[in-house]
């Protein structure tokens, strides 16, 4: 798979998204998936979508967004992390590459 | 050492009673402000953020909330914690249409999150350990509270 770009979204774009982004990088690297993360707050999502393969959000994002979204707290709390990784991997593969 | 810098016994409050989540946030913000961790405007910023993007984390038996605000309201990194005698309603981070009873509030004052990501990550991941979270909720001794958190955080 080519390098994938994941946009990590949370309320302020700082605390939770940083925790989630670092954890995602660690977990997907273990799976051999090359990713690049960017972070933003939910209010900025629409302007950040260029070349983004997937959004991972801790909070709801607007419905009209064309990029696949995985909404989960798993990378924050650790609860349901394996399932979340599986869902993300599946969605990234579906996007082709 | 990040842990010592952020976790201060004097900023841990156990078995407190409040009416609403805004009362807990105001109380903890004031404690942070008195010690110059945050600016005067921090409290309003946290309340505003909580309205738009709530921070309740549903864990099961004991639930927590991690209110915070933009780094521009913070002078130096810190954390004020309150355990609540009676749980108080917070809305869920991942689904703000739902409210959950919250037992422990961790009010975070953050500067550069990249520097504190390990601490933050270990803190939030400790929440999934039910026996740990039940233990700290049951404590009425701040010294043991700090020791218990310290054991969990790398």
C-alpha cells in the first residue's frame, strides 16, 4: 500500500488528536502500513481534506464529508483498539493502493 | 520529569460535591489560576469548549471527563483533578447528544501537546483499567491518589 494520509480530528485539534495521531502511527506501523497524519479541529475539517484518505475523529464530523470517517475513542482510552485498527485498515485498503 | 511537573498533590480534590459540570470546571480552573498555571480567561474557554465539544468519556462503571482548552490560555502545564461524591452529568465526546454520569474530572492545562503526549496517552489509557479507575475513585487521600496515578503512568 502506498503511504496513506490520515486526518485526525478532535474538538480543539490539540490534546486528544495528538494522542490519537501518535498512537495511530505506532499501531499502523506495526501492521506495516505507512501513514502520515495531520491534525485539525472539527471546525476546520472541510478545508483540510485535500489528499486525505481517511478521517479518524474523536467527535462527530459533518455528514457531508466525502472522505471515509472512523469515529472512535479507542486510541485515547485503549478500549476497542484492535477493532478500530481493523476498521481503519479495511477502509484504507478499500480506497485502493 | 513530566509526571512531577504536571501531577501535584495540591491540585487533587477528592470526594467533592458539585451541582453541575460547570461548577466543577469553575472550581478546578480557579485552583489552577491561583497557582498561575492558567490565565484568567482559561475557565470561560474550557466552558465554551465543553459546550461545543464535550469531553465525557464513557468507560462503564466509573466514567471520567477531560475538559481542556486551547494552549493560548495556559501559562504552564498542569492538571487539576476532582473525584465527585455524586456523579455529575457530562456529554459524551464521541456522541454529544448523549449524557453520562461522570465520577472523576481531569481538568488539563496543556502547552505543547507533543511534549506531553506520552503522559497524556498513558493517562487516558489508564482509564480503561477498571480496577485502577475504581481504586482512585474510592480514595479519600490525595497522597495515595498521586501514588496510584504515578504507578500507572510511564
